[in-house]
C-alpha cells in the first residue's frame, strides 16, 4: 500500500510540474498583454489549476503506478514468493484494492467539494486574462417557467444584449400575452433587463386586445445573463447541489445545454470508480514474470490507460449526438473495461 500510494502521488506531481511548465509557455503572451498580476497568476490560476489536472490525470497514473511497481516485484520474483508462501492471488489483491479505494475517495472528494470552487476562480481568471473572445449565440429557445417561453434571435456576449427577444405566456393551451422587443440589455446592477423598442399584446376575450408599446422599459423575468453562458466550463464551477438544481431547471426549460451539466454530474462519479477497474487490470497484466524486464508491461500499461481516457472523452460524443443517455455514455468505458479487467483477473492466477 505504501509503495502504491507514494509512487502514485510522486508520479502525479511530476507530471503536473511538466504540465504547468508547458501551460506557462503557452499562456505567457496572454499574461503579459492583459497585464495579469503575478499574485493572481500563482494563487488564482495555478493553485486552482493543480487539483483540476491532478484529478484529470489520476486514471492514467493509477494504471501506470500499478504496472510499474508490480512488474518490478514480479521481476524480482516477489510475486512468486508470495503465492508460494500460501497467500492466494485474491488475498494479494486486498492491499491493492484498499489503496485504490483511498485514491478513489480522494478523487471523489476533489470532484464534489474542492474542484468546483477551484474551477470558479480559475475560469474567472481565464475569462479576464486569457480568453478575450465574446460569446455570440443564435436561435435560443427557453421555457423559463411553466407556461412562459422565451425566444432570442441572437445574443452578443460583447455587450450582454439579446436581439429580437420574444416572451410568450400560455395558459390552458391558449396564448394570453406576447411581448416582443428589438433588443434587451442586461443591467448588472439591477439584475434586470432593459427592453428597447418593445411591443406587448395581451389577448383577452372578445375583440379588444390590450396593446402596449414604448421606447424603453425595465423588467424582471426568470432569465439571467448566466443562462446564456451555461457550457461545459461553467458547469464545472457548480457544487453537486447547484448542479442538480441546474439540471432540473434546464430540463423544465427544454434547454439543450442540459447535456453539459449531465455529463459533469456523471463524470464526477465515474472517474473515481475507474481507480478500481484500472488497478485490477494493472495487477492482472503485470503480476507474471516476463523475460526482458518491465519495459513491455509499461508500454502496454500506457497504451491501455491512454485508450481508456480517450474512450471516456469519445463517449461524450454519444451525448452530444443524442445517441445515448449521459448516464450510459459516461459509464460505458467503465463497464467495458470492467469486463476486460474481469477476464484478465480470471486468467492471472494461472
């Protein structure tokens, strides 16, 4: 267990150091041109950068760690000595699985409590000092409340303005009011929308509909500026409770961006579980003494771990294309590799 956990964290911190060096070289021009303070670069960005990438690379290094030191034990005939001493292969797996459980719990804790808050600060820094591109969206449809539907022809992130906005209210399958405006600007101080060139028509019984129009009007509706920015990055900043609330709200609205929140929710649990699967695979592949040393085992380990991470990223495409549900798509790599691990584990004692 000591060898497993220490080797894992040393390898992880080494690769994080290399990643930070490459990230600095890539973003240093942005830091200089946007005059990012050194304190913010270190504490707002890179301190919050570490837990995010530690968790991202953890499946890769769980597998490589197990392959590395188990192959070394096998090369030194330690595995043969353990089994010859009367210890079963299943009993030998116990410290491996306990170590995997420790790593899995650390990863789960990071996903649920540490990384969302760290991402909030990190992404805010990136938006201010690294990314200068504004959002521009088209043809947005939302149900902001039961019976209330919003349509926006285009939205500009440069000035936080929605163009050609329509708000319809429906009761008992009947249109009761419809508001249209040329543009609607978000007032950050008042947390409200400023409508320009608005036209409101209220449908009443008979022929006398009430019509109101004007040049400018301030109004509050159940739609905020954050709703236009919900993407794969912003959901990473939400706690588990906030994530569940967002999923419920977006499902009610019929918001297509709900897939980002659903992917993030499932990913937070599927990634820690991978520690168990990859540990079993690693032991099963490297516990047999091979002629030629541990080089081949390390090559196989790196290839399989990269294929696992690639498959996890590729499985998200099934959600984007609406082929599979987020739960099935995000757990598919774990299910497939669990079968592979079970077959290898069954063969390993022989």
